C-alpha cells in the first residue's frame, strides 16, 4: 500500500490523500491536438500542427478505504470541480504515471468529463477500487 496525494493548484490548495495499491492497468497514452494532414491535388500532403501533446492517463488504485474513496469523490466534486481546476499527483517510487518512474505529475486535470461514471467501484468490506482518469500537457 502506498499513499498518493492529489493537490489542487488552481483557485486554492485543497488536497486529498488515498492509501491504496497502485496496480498494473495504470496506463497512459499521448494524443496530439490541432494537427491535421491534407492531401493536395498533386498527391503531396501538408500537415498543419498548432497544438500541444496531451497525455491521458488512468490511475488504478485497489483496496482504498471507504473513507479515502468518499473523500476523493468529494474532492473531485467540490475542490477541483471535475476538470475546472488543475492539480498535482504525488510521485510513487517505481510507478510511472506518464513522465517516468517516481516523477510528480503537475498541472493535471480530471479527464472523466462532468461525471464520475466508472471511477469508483465499491467492493466489500468497506473498500473502493478506483480508476482515476487524468490528463496533462507534455512539456
């Protein structure tokens, strides 16, 4: 079990810590925004590129306590207001959340839209499995 701390960085500094197991299945993938390729009449192509590369991740946490899960749910809803405010995810030795093993993720946003559908799975006895979606811009 490790403790992961999520700290709000926009419009306040509310934080929430969750003690759980970070498991395989935690994943991330990159997507390039505002890039389009066009084929011209002569068969050549041109690529317009004006956007950042976003890293989209899902942090899988197993066996979080009921109180930690409920507090994280309230933090998403009331502090970061879903994707409205950015936050930091603390580093965990040996775990890669998108920038390398043990590296802090800064200026992340909640990537679950305006709901928490599928994020919290209540398991017995009094525990949650959490699939926390996030995104950040690669520098």
